[in-house]
C-alpha cells in the first residue's frame, strides 16, 4: 500500500511540474497575427491586369490594440491615393480573422493559396478587403503578406 501511495505521489508531482505554456493560451493577439504589409499582383486580383507591376496597390495593417488595427490602403495608379481606416475590429471565426467596421464585415485574413509575381502557387496569408460605401468610395484588395 505504501508503494502505491508513493507511486501516485511521484506521478502527481511529475505532472504538476510540467511547463505552464502547455496549458496557457497563445500569447499572440489577433492584431499581432495580421499586422504587416500586403502586396498584390494580377494573379490574385485580375482587376490589376492593366496596372504596371511597380504601381500595384498595397495595404498595411498597424496594431492599435489586441483586437483593433488601422488599415492603410495605397493605390498608385492612375494617381497616388492613400486611404486610412482606423478602429478596424478583428474577430476570429474558425480559421478566418474577420475585419469589421460599424457592425459590417469589410474583409478577412486567412491562410490560402497565393500566386507570387512569377505565377508560382504556394500557401500564404491572404488579406481580402471588400468595402463599398458609395460608388465613388469603394475599396477592393486581395493581397498576400510580404
């Protein structure tokens, strides 16, 4: 009986001394996951076929808090235009991170197949933005993380 008690005490102390990160959630936030620069090409966004490769639109996400980012969208062709959207909220739904503003979804971030500038296919992080407030104020972007 003493051997069994000693065995179970040893077993209990060994499991109690394991690393805590085995049971802790990941320290990275949604904002840390999506923060970065994104580029596109005409393989990802067919509407950019007529745009010169050095003037493709870009997007950048900058963290404001753990679940809020600022979106900077830069369009170079035909004239340079920079749009900034602050307080874009992030929420995870399964394997997708949704980007939301004013209770409506404006885009998503997920792992998907991407095509590089030379047409090679690979897995990568894809940002999709689709927002239209009125016909003059629309923003559509599909790009991969640099």
